C-alpha cells in the first residue's frame, strides 16, 4: 500500500528504507529513539510508551523524543529525496495524533 510506513514484519523494498532510517536514527538521536519508533510501528500509543512497558523515559521525555524522531525523519527523508517517507512519518508522528493519544 503506497504511503504507509512499512511494518517491521514485512519484507519488501520499503524495508530497506526503514532499515536505513533506523540506522540513521540510532546515529543521530540514539537507541531510545529507535525503540520509540519500533514501538510506534507496532501500534503502541504515546501514553503507553511513557508507562511501564514503554521506552524507559517519562511522559515529558517521550514528547521530546517524539519531536527529535520526527525532526530526524524529516531530515533523513529530505536527504533521500523521498516525499512518500516524509508523508508517512508525518502521519505516524503528527501533532494531531499525539494530542488525541495524550488526551484520550
């Protein structure tokens, strides 16, 4: 399906982009950012990420980390000239989606 961030469970050409982004994210932001991305791709809400089964940081730090992941994703996508990846990451980490998850 076009415009969808690939699941870590699928093995197709899009996985190469995700693997490259995860490596970039680990270099630029760190392991917590990669764990956050993986958990989001698995469908875990931001509220859950700040809980006991999260990425090991409090709610404020999760919000800050989401912003850093988003910024890294946008930079990576620009470097790759991949507008589709930009749109997919926007949907995954959009401010509207974050507000809904934190307020629900």
